[in-house]
């Protein structure tokens, strides 16, 4: 598939132009470039809620393709894609959740053969408390915290994604961390 090999090397601006010109291989290049990062972002936003991050990202890409072909307005592709995923995740969170997996279902991810069962139970309870507290944060604080701490996104990109300034994103992070401070310190 030589056409894809060529398009995958193009920058976002050129790929957007090709998608708008009807080139499906250009959208495939966008999908391959951003899918894993957007999926990780959606998983962190939806963590512990029972909602499916893959469904959110798939729907976001469908909407992105329609949106790209509907207008020729200038855009910054990466923050725009993150915004679509964030909006779809928020829509998903407004709907009733499916059954949430217990933390014990993922206990195999960290070996704890030598740990005292009481200590392990206390650790699980602490993780539940932190996750619950993150869920109680205001939406913008929660998004800023997830983007920074779990996705490693920089302040400039966070500002573009959240539609705010770099100092405002820093303020959101300080407030979110402050709200979590008591639970984490306990």
C-alpha cells in the first residue's frame, strides 16, 4: 500500500487537506497516528466507570471524518481530536454505566505474593478513595489532571485542548492536586 506509506509521512495540515479532498488513505494515516494516544486519554477519562473507551474513540473518529469533510475552516488537528474524544467521554459519563470491574480483577498486574492481606486490602481501599475523589473533581480540573498525570500532555497542548490559557491550566492542576491532597496523604 504505497499510497498509505507516503501519506503517513505528511504533517497534520496536509493530511487534513487530503481528507477534505476525499482521500481515505489520509484519514487512515490520521487514525494510525492518533488512535493509541486518544485511546489512552479516553481510558483515563472513563477509568473505573464501566464505559468503553474504544467505543468512544471509534465514535470520535467517525465524527472527526464527518467534521473534516463538512468544512474547510483552518484547524489544529491534534487538540481538535482530543476535544472530540473528551466531549464523547463526557457524553458517555452522563449515561448510566455498565457494571464496573472490581479492583481485584486487575490485582494480577502487580505481584503481591508476600504482602499481608490486610495491607493489600488497605491499599485497595486507598486506591478506591483516590479514584472516587478524582471523580468528584469539577470536570475541567479532572480533565487537566488526567491529561497531565496520566497522559503526560504538556501545558500548551492542555490549554489548546481545554480552550484556555497555560496559566489557567496550571491553576486547574493546582486546585485538583490540592483537592486530592488530603485523600492521598491519608
